[in-house]
């Protein structure tokens, strides 16, 4: 089950899940970049995703705490980004940038 298949979330909950998904995607990209070498563009892509994660996290209220989605460690970078996009795409009341 992807994040998009789950029951509707409150605004802070969905934004928190976006931040968790982007954080995991950035970490996976950096792991792959280390394997690919210093010249890999994955370093830059990982940084971009991590910056988007930071932007999402800044929009959260201080008391918001949500556990990450199930099986997050078993997902690929692409799956994580698709799930994050589906949560953002379902929202019309906030913009990350």
C-alpha cells in the first residue's frame, strides 16, 4: 500500500509524511552517489531532495509527530518520491517553494 492508498490525513500529518519520505529518499540517493563516485550528479540531486524535505519540515507545527509510512526501508528512491508527490499533489493549500 502506498501513501496515496491510505486514509486521508490531516494537513500536518500528510506534510510530516512528505518530510519523512523525502528524508529517506535523500539518504538513499547519497548512498548511491557514494558508490558512483565524487563526480556523480546524485550528490546534487540528493541535496535538492533534502532541501525540499527541510522546506516541508519548516511548515509543520511544533507539536506535530507522525510515524513514517510502512515499509519505508523497502522502497526505492523513485517509489519514495512518487509517494511524496502523491501526498503533495493531493493538497491545494500549501506550496513547498
